[in-house]
């Protein structure tokens, strides 16, 4: 018997993970790496899961990469196809609707909620407006392009919208983009990078319509018409909504779990009830989890690296019963678009200032320190991952 066998690890003989996501997969892999030999069941309705989401807007969309099982997936578990529709967190009992419509229940000694997020949609979107979150979404968009779509209007100039625009331009598609924000990427990367993005997106042929709302979207036999609040009308074969994501929590209504823009958790992923008490052996990880920070507020960390780290930490807490702690690691995020790999370490205030610390011979290569007034806030690396690695290793520091 290993030291982490199911018989002697706090009575945890079975674990049920809701979501074959990165966070869910990281949890499975860490449990097995720690020697856990109990039953692990992963529940997910997506017939194509597991897969990695970042390539969907990049290599998958440009047809440079297939949708495939990712390297981080550990198949030493039972993958159950079905949609979780209810949870009794005290009994740790999950209600599931199977693909054929039948209902069943799964109980476990520990529950991990890793359902992720779904695309946020405009309330006035007509049928046929596309989004990009799942492999099925990516297939639908690729199929539309393969059928001859030559133009697209993207609603949303955030990271996902800009990645989609980059991939569509690489395929020769005419792209128009509209957003209420005054600059692309400004919500994540701040105003200075947003101003740079206007230049490189315009150079790539993207027609930007910024600081303007959507008045109406109409579908017709010849495609779509998007009416902007400014009076401009955009005609295109496709409309793609990329206005953000919201956590998959509707199925938890009535469960007694605390919900506020995500599943409320302590600092290390233990789920809280509506009164703020920890629910024993119920955890959350990934985009659905709103972790309590050192200031006592709750925040979701929507990044690939955060999802992996949270899934790993939840596995360790399941087996070791570690005490809650607020996340203290710096946020990390990256995007690839328009021949640029942009990485962020730390935070980027909307009005933060950039100080160029180093440049490289690589095209557009530069490392920026981000400052919030007199305070160091973070780093932005553009086409220079080796310099950001030096920062992370402590070999480069803020001036």
C-alpha cells in the first residue's frame, strides 16, 4: 500500500471531477503523481474533450494544428460523458444528464468543480452568430470558412477577438472589429499596448471601429448586418461574438454553494457555502473558481497557467488537507497574434506606464517594465520569452 493509497488518505476513496478541462486534468495528474490509487471519475458533456483551448483561436483556426488530446491529460481515470445538472455538496452527490437524456447520480468522497466558463453573448444576437470557446465552436467557424466565407465582423477587441482577427487575416478573410473600448487589448494589457495594437492591426488590414456600441445585428440571405451606434453599418458573411466569458455556474443554483461571478472559494480552492463556511471535501479550480485573495475579496484567474496551478493545488489539498492560503504567485498570461508573442507577468493597470528595459534583434522584440505611478506592477514581454524567463529566474529586476 502506498502512503497516498485510498485507504489512508483522510478516507478519500473516490474523487469526482466535473469538467475534463485543464484544471480537471491537472488535478487527475497530480493525484496520480502523488500515489493516489482510488477511483477518479471525470464528468464532461463535450464529446471532443479533453483538448487544449489556446490553439482553437490560433493553429486550429488557421488549419495549422489539429484538435487532439493534450499532453497534460492523464487517462488514468474514468471519463463519463454527461452534463452535471445538480449537486448536493453536503452528500457530495452529483446529478447527471446523459447524452441519451437519461439521468443518473455519481457520489464521491471528494468533489472538484472544474466546469470552466462559457461565452458571454449579446442579448440581441440572432441565430447564426458564432462564438469561440469549444472545439465544436472552432469546427463551426472553420467549416464556415471552408464553405467560402470571405468576410467577418468580430464584436469584441479583447484578447480572444484579436487572436481570431489575426487567424482570419492569415486566411485572407476581410475583418472588421467593433468594441465599446477605446483601444484593442486595453482591458488586459493597458493603454500603451492598446495604442501599439491599433498600429499593427491596421497594418494587417483589420478595420477597427472602437469606442462605439452595437445598435443591432441582423441576419439575412446575403449574410449579416451589424449596425453601430455611430450609424455605421458593417456587412459581412460572418459575425463572431468575442465579448468575454462567464463562469458555468447555473447548474449550481439551489445547491447552497456561494456564487458571485464564479464559485466562491477560500485561497486554495475549498468551496464556500452561501454563509461563507467551508464545505468539506468540495473544491473548485480553473475559470469557474473565484478564489479569495489576501484582501479578502474573490477573483477569478482566467489564464491557462492559473488553471493548471489551481488543479494541482486542489489535488494536494484533497490528499494532504493543507490549510487555506491566498494565492501569492504573480499572474501570468500570454497571447500569440499578428506575428507577436505577448507575455504578461504581474498586473497591468489601465493607465500604467511602460519602461522599455531591453530590446532584442528579433522583430518587435522588447521587454517592458509596467509601473503604476511609482510602484512596480509587472512586466510585458513582446517576442522575447528568454528575457521574461530571466525575470522569472531573478536574473533581471525592475530598475
